[in-house]
C-alpha cells in the first residue's frame, strides 16, 4: 500500500493506524468532510480507513433525510473505483458497518483498533486490488485487443487508408489521424505502431480531452517532487513511459497553450523537462496525434499553434465515416457477433435480413463505436439463435425502405422478367443513393461509379427528381 487515507477525529485510532502501516507507506489523515473530498480528488489513494461518525457526516452532506449507506459509498467509488474502503466501528455498531459493506465497502474493523487485525485487512485488500488489476487487464486485452485487424475491408476508401498506414509505419514521420468520433483512429494508431520498427516497444495512448488542464503537462511530461501541492514524489510522464515506442495523443486539439509549447519542443528538438525540473530528457518516441476537429480552422481562430500544427501534419490520414464505407458493415457485424459470443457465452449466428437491411441504410452518426454498442445491446437482449429486430431500438428501422418482392408473371419470357427485375433494382438503388447524398448529383454519380450524364439519364428514365431528395436530412458528418 503506497497511500492510505484516514478519516477520523479519534486521535488514538489515528496514531494506531499510523504506527501499524509499513514505513514505505504514506498516511494522509483528515478530520473534516471538505478535507476528505479534496484529498480524495487530488491524491491517488489505495485504501481508505473511515469511522462511522465520519461516514454519517458525509451521508448527511448528501442531503438525505436519513443517512443512507449507498449514497456516500457510491460517490467515493465514482472518484476512486479501485480503492479499498475499511469501516471503523465500535462492537455495538457492527450492524451499521455491515450495512456499508453491502453497499460497496470492502470490510470493517472494530475499535479499539488492533494492529494485527489491521495488517491482515491491509494484506487482504492488497490481494483483492491485484486481482482487480489482473481482471481489468484481461478485459482490456479481450475488448481492446488487436483482433479487429482480422476484419478484411472491401471499401476502396479503407483500402487506401491501409496502404497509407503500411507506407508510413516503417518511417519516423509524425502522423496526424483525422476523422469523426468512433471511426477507429485509436485502432489505426495501433496498426501504425504494429507495422513500425518500434513494434516491440510500448504503445502509450493518452486521451488529452479527458485530462484536466491543470494536470495535462504533469501527465505528459511527469513532475519532480515538490513541483506543486500534492507532488510528494517524482512521477514519470507518458513520454517517458513510451520511450523506444509510440505515444498516441488523442484529441490533441484540447491541450492547453503551455502544453502545446512543450509538445512543439519535443517534436522540434526531441527533448522535454518534467514539471518543476531543469534537466533535459530525451524523447525517444514516435508521435501519432488524432483529432475529430478542424485543427486548421482552430489555428485561424487562434486556438491552436500553427507551428505545432505543421509539425503534426507531416503525414495526415483521414479515416472515413461508417456511412462512407457501408460495404464493410456485414463484415463488422460478423466480427462483433462472434466477439460477443465469447464474452457473453452465447452462440448467436448472424442477424435477421431485416436487421441487416436496416443497418445498411442507417446513417451511423456515432460510426463504428455506435455499431458496436448497438450490437452489444442486441446481443444481451437476444434469446434466439439470431439477432432479430425485436432486440434493436425501433429508431433503427424508421428510415428503412421496406423490402418488397418483385411480382413475377410466369406467362412472360425469362428475358422480360429479367428486364423488369433489373429495372426495379436500378430504381431502388438510385433512390437510396440520392436519399443518402441529399440529392447531390456529383456525389451520387461518384459513388455509383458512373458519369453525371449517365445518372441524369437514369433519373429521367425512372422519373426521379433530385429536389425530392433535398428535403431529407443530410448524413451526419
């Protein structure tokens, strides 16, 4: 245990716990609720010892009419989900301590605190923490592993992306990945790393938008002991962790101006300093950045440094949205269904034709991530051997054009029947294409692989007016 947070006003309990912990552990003691919440947010605590009086103070803060065990424990768990929680209670109050355990506390000890008992509790929490870390690691390997690269693309746009990845991967060039949220920028970054000369080194992913502005520099570059309040020891940053490997900076457009300056120094000179330090450290790392915003426009608006943008934009790769690569949807459906079969211990084989038809027509504003989440939900709800429409939200089918059978007149010749079927298929295809492109002739002709003149002739043949499709909403970009 590195850091233990102790919330009690009982001086004897406080002194006993301080004397019982290992010499290499730190005990942060607080006596008031505001001190407790501040410490919990600013210090990475491994274990919390808290007595019933303190818990009831915190529960009252939750504005409940009566102190309720679940509210305060849930709030603590939201801030520190991996932290062990030990309730300190007198023998007469053991029943109350058990109530807190039912709502998420790890265990309890009785007052007066026994040193041997407390050490046993710490050992047990340490074992449980290791098990949780191992489980989280295995889940991460299962859910975010590289098995998705076995999905073969049939999309010309994605084939071009793959070619670019293979071309740039063996080089030292900085790569900038552009595309909407959920298109697969993180996966593409992993592909570049895997095909690079640094594949045996670490791949460190940093979601810049999820880190508070006040901590971004410390997270990226590390800090020295005493650099700021709460910096009790030296900490390595992500660049140091990624040494000899690759660092992936997702949502690069959200970093602060001061962090942008340091990033520019890394890219230009290959050096950086920890926060509060003066020693130059070598950045032996390949940088891949990603953004779902328009960095060029952010430069114009003064929100992003132009010199940093030019340094990042050495080899840009734009990841297409899912509606631009619909031909890959059946492949992803098969991949995700098989993946969920392993995770949920089911044996679902494919999807109902009506579902596939709806998936192919939907615009996918959330891209690949939305498809995965939708299939996961359906997989959980499904009780048959195939994903059926009943397991999907009704909104998926709202814009779906019903599939109608073409009437066949057996008194006609085969050539006549074939001609009618071909005409109906062409008409439906053009209608869906124009609907998706909001009536734009150039875009529709490009997707169909024909000239605009040919498209206009076909529209005239099937009495399709482009203005009729302009009333539909444009696909989400």
